[in-house]
C-alpha cells in the first residue's frame, strides 16, 4: 500500500509532531508520564485505513522514539524520499542492549526498518514488501506495526507468511501491533521497569525462533545459563 504524503497539510503534521514531542530522559517524571499518556490515548483516536494512515505513521514514529530511546538513533519517516522502495520508518541499531545486540549479531541488522500498516490483518503483499527492504545494512530482520489486537501469530494467516519469508529468503519479519507498543509505553511510566521493553522484545524474538519457526535458539540457552534474565 502506497502511503500518501498529502494525508495532512504540512502545518497539521507539524502540530502532531509538536503534540508528540517528548524527551524520554526528562528530569520531571510527572511531565514525562503525562506525555506518554497522551501518546497512548491518541492511538484510539486514529481511524483505521487510508483516512488515518498518515497519523498512524506519526504515532508509530513517536512511540518508537520513546520505547527504543537509548537503543535506536536517528529514527525518521521515509528516509528514502520518493524512491520506489520507500521504507516507512528507519533507525540505526547501536547494539546497546541485550535484544538489539542479538539482532545485530544474529541478523546483521545495523539499520532497522519498521513498516506502519494502519489495518488489522496482514497479507502476502505486506510481508513481501518488507522483505524487499531487507538488503545490505538492513540485514535479515524487520518489523511491521499494525492495528491487530494481539502480537501472536495465527495459523493460516500471518504465521504462514512469516514462515514463507524465512524459508524462502532467510528473513524474519516480526509483527508489532500498536496495542502491544502501547503496553510498553504504559509500563515505562514506572522507573523500576526501565528494562521491560528489552526483556519483552527478547522473549518475543525467542518465541518467533523456537515456536513459530522451530529453530534452536543458542541465545536462549546462553541466557538461561548465565541467569541474566528472569
């Protein structure tokens, strides 16, 4: 699906960016949590489909800036401009956490791509499109942000295409529903849960490798042996 740059006027897009503007390392936790709450609340106001696709891209970008603030740098929309292969959101993986180091080492993904799809069900077109982006420094792992209710994969639908992309192209495409991301945002309001996103992303990746693809996860065994993770 080609996203339209004309979904919002430039001044309207700027207003949305201003609304979402947030410094994750804010010294004032109350202000920080208020801003996070605004991002979470905004999701339900975005209509599904083409009508809300531009707003959903902006929401996805700002949510990613919060949950991966210390791990991904330079997150931006449409870095490829008007190119035929126009990636929605990209950022550079610093390999500064357990999960992102694993992504860098195992999947060679220095640059990370997220495709924002403002609808619930994903089909072959969405998986093939993202797979075509996974070249060079983008490595072999990418993410689709959509409006599904659950991050779990369903047999006969997204599970089949996840397996197809891995079997045919050795690429792993991970579904990150917006509601799943919203739960991360809500948990980040508590300072003691600062590493919850990394732990849950590690767990999600292991689920893909072992449950969905039937791969042996040496990373999981090392993790268990070192007892670094609960």
